[in-house]
């Protein structure tokens, strides 16, 4: 296993306890413009996400957001928390569709601390819900953190 | 319907350069204005060697890197217009920075069809893309599960 560059964040292994909440991230309401912009950025041009007529045709009742956009929201929360290069694993299950004007809140908590391959790691669970508390995404992550003495 | 004989099959490799501008575009579309994703200067000022990978940036590698992805999925017997995204998981094995050249190989790792009582069927397909960098080092595994209603 290669030695990875340490993420230049201020979070240390010793600062984190099992059960700790990850600082939550509340996103601005999802807009049509954001979905168009995300389509262009990501390269996912499925009209389901950008063309209201297509949404009506296939019976989703208007356009729905890219699941990967909402995973991106959770990714932003994790990036803010541990930094991007500290992540070792990040996986999600898509539980529900996100629509225009939904306000997504990302939350998470630490479930485990462990040492693997000479690295101090934390595991956690993450979630994205809308303004009604409906779950859009559930997932887990693993990240490596520096020891305070290093 | 999904062609089960394709389980275990790997498609020809594809190559993609990790582009700074695409990482910035993706982060901004998601609404993450962290300066580390905006420029090399800001990333280096924060202690990174170059613009780091946004956690969900591997989605860029599939949509922009693998121009044949849609036809490959179609070749498995999947109607891409009926695909729902079920799960997405990344295993980050080593740092990936802007400028790296990645080679990805997509393998069909699992697939099954569930028959509904009403005669409908649901295909559940899992693919994995293993990426190595320009030094031949494994850097990322990306696993995706899709659902296809027939």
C-alpha cells in the first residue's frame, strides 16, 4: 500500500469519537438551472434530468435530479469534514427521487475507529434527506486521519 | 432483458486525463465553492500538490472518459432510457490529482432478473471499473448498481 499524502485538514484521529455527528450541510433548493449545469459538468445528459417533457412522457411527473448530484452534496459534506484525499471509501444507496425545489440536508455520524494498514481510520454513516424528512440517500464512508502526535 | 452470459465480461480499456477544469466545473455545479477545487494555486496554498479529486469526480471518468459507455450498456441487453441508479461506491486506493492519466477497465460483476407477479421484470446489474494511473498503480475502484424496469 502506498503512503498517501496527508490531507491538510485540522481534524485528528484523537478528536473523533464513535457517535460523533458530522457537521451537517444544508443545501440551497434544487433548481432546473442547477440540473442543467450538473448535466454539462458531469456528462450525464439523460433527458430525464433536464427535459420536463421527457419526464412527463416516461411518467416520473416532471424532471428529477441526478442521483449523483445528491451524492455530490454528501461528498461536499465529507470533503468539508475530512478533506478529499483522506477518503478511502464512499458508497451510497439511492432511496428516493429528488425533485425541483427540494431542500437537501446531509448528515452523518461516526460508527467506528480502527487501525488498518498502519493507518488510523474512521468509519461513518451518511444520509441525505429532503424538507419532509424523506430519505434520498443512505451511505457509508471510511477515511484516514492523522494522529495528533504526528 | 439483461444477457447473463456477460457476467464476468470486461470491456476494452479506456483512457482519460484528469482535468482541473472539469473538477472545478463539477464542484461548482454541486454548489461546493471550496477554493481547493477552483485552482492549482488555491489547492497548493492549502497543502495539496494540485487540485485534488472531488469525492464524486469519478463520475466524470465514466461519462466523459468512456465514450462507448452507452453502447456497451446497450450491448448487455439494457434499455438505457429505463435505467435507475441503485448504488454507487468508490474505493480510493491512492491519490489522484489533476494531470494524471487514468486507464479504466469495466467488468460486469453481477446481474440478475427479478420477475414481478404482473409479468414485469426488473434487471439488477452491477459493474465495476478498476482504474490505474500512468505509473500502472491501482488508484480507484468504482462500483455501480443499476436497476432496469422492463
